[in-house]
C-alpha cells in the first residue's frame, strides 16, 4: 500500500478532471467455484485498488461526489460468524483512514445515497462493469435497465483514468521494477 496521500491525490485528480457529478467505483465481490461458499482466491478490481489501496476486502463501494467534495467508502465489517472462517479482521474504518477516506457508511446505504443524488439531477460516472454481479448491482443502484448499463458507462471517466494511469510516479516505477525482478528470479 502506498502512503495515504497517494490515494487522496489520485482521487483529487479525478475530481479536477471530471468537474461535476458522482463517481461510483464498485469493488469486487467473492467469486464462487462450484458452490456458494467455495471461492476462488479474492482479487480486487484494479481501478478500485488504484484509488483506495484496499486489496483484500470484498463487497465494497466507494464514491466521490465531485460537487460536494465527499468521498465515501461503503462496506461492512466482518460479522462474528465470518470471523470464525477468516480470523480476526481489521475494521473497515482502519482501511478507510489508510486510504484517506473520512466517511465510512454501511453497504446498504449506497442505494439510498445514489437515489438522493439522482433525484437532484446528478450524473453518475462509472466504468463498464466486467462482472455480471457488478452489472446487475449498477442496474439496481441507478434504476436503469440491465441492457442499458454498458451504454451508460462514462466515457469521460474512462478517458480520465487512462490518462492518469498511463503516467507512473517514481514510487510506482520502483514497485514495477521490483515486480519484474521477482518475475525474472522465478523463471
């Protein structure tokens, strides 16, 4: 994980580029192999990871309200039942602090927040979902037909993210070099 300022700066660049609206980033959920509770190893959505640094917690969302400056991380802490299987888990608020989020809300509040913003005429920017569960969730959260989710993706957001991610900081270059060196040693 990079320093908190890295993630805050990345999100600030998005706000400056898009200028208005809501940016919605769904994180990945668990993906089952052959029955509901037999999961593949978890892999976070790369854009979610790029802007938060949170790599191992499923079922999170974050949004940026560009007009108000709000940045909210939505998710739930592990329940006692889940802790039986995963062990002790760091609180979501701790990860939010490390990522520079001052506001954490329960996952079930994403829909009501978005509906209130849509009622005000806010535009919601989101990337094209590549998992069917994300596509369904966006359809339900934004109250748009499933077949229109892809068509309503934000081209402006895609372009802003591509422009930002194609330029690497010195810290990113160091990590890329370390990854290449590890790969070379493996082969």
